[in-house]
C-alpha cells in the first residue's frame, strides 16, 4: 500500500513505519551507527514470546567481518555449491493461490531489473546479490536453539518484524533474507556460531539507495476483506 498525504494512516508514526517497510535490494554504503543498532535491538526485544523465554539470538556483522563472510558466501554461490538450509521455508508442494503470488512477485522483480525468463545467468546474478547483502553495511543473523518448536519460531518472527519496523522509525531500511541461511556451515565458521543454533535468516540493514532499479519494485497486498472474516457482533471502526 503506497503512502500519500491523503492516506488516513499518514500522521501516525507507527503505522507509517509499518506501511513504508519494504525489502530493499540496494543499499547505500553509508554506515549505520552502533547506537542505532543497539536502539533497534533494545526496542525489538519487547517482542512477545511464550512464557517470556525470548528464544532469539542476534549476530551483528559489519566491517571486515562482513566483507569476509560475504566473499565466502558469494564464492559458494558462484561455484554452484548446493544450498543446505536447515529447515523447510516454503511448501514442499506449491498450490494456488500461493504459487500465483510467488510467480507474480518473482517475475515482477525480474522485469523491473530487465531480466527475462530466458536469462538464467541474470537470475543467478540477482540471487547472488543476497550474499553481497545488497551492499548493506550491516547484516544481522538471527538464530535460535535447534530444539525449539513452532511457537518459538513464531516468537522469533515477531522479534524480526520489530527489528524492521524499529529500523524504519530511524530512517533505515532492511531486507529479511532466508537465503542467508542457505550455507549454514559457512556462516557458523565465520561467526563462531555453536552447532546447537539454527540460523533462521539474515537481515540486511542500512540506508536505501533510492536510485537502485530494484527499489522501484513494490509488492502488492490483499485487501482486508480478502483475508478476513468478521463474525457476528464485531463492529468495524473507520481508520
């Protein structure tokens, strides 16, 4: 949903931060201050979790550590090493309406970047941009204990959403990337992450490069009535 001055949510800072959050795929090299990162994580830690167990852990990577990890991930990708994600992110068998939504998003992004269906090399290059963190100066790796169950994954998802919204409130942007869990052994080796931790995702963090073609792409969203059932005696309020 695009924001404009007539939008009923425009004057609400929290709603504006949520509505303007997007997956940025082109960042400026401008550094992100340690103070801003700490603020984001401090606020995000208020995410709810069952019995307040707070199952998430974060590894903040920047500078030479970021560059070395990116180089190792890119090399694995370019060498065609098989991805070995430790959990199943997408359905094993796709079906509608999810398959159509996925295709719409993927091909719309490729069209924005001038990548055709026949351009397999271009697709591979664009996928490889994940491992350069889309040029973001900071990347956060989110992990949790590998014996945690579905509830803790839900909790961690809410923590991740808090990170992205808090970043927007400070004028920053993010890109949550399940792709960054594709080579867990490389990430573990570089960041000294214990074997009992599962790498959920990475989050690239920085300032948006508004001139980058990938950032001209915007995903669509369903209208409220397409995914909501209002049961008897529930009163709707105008926004």
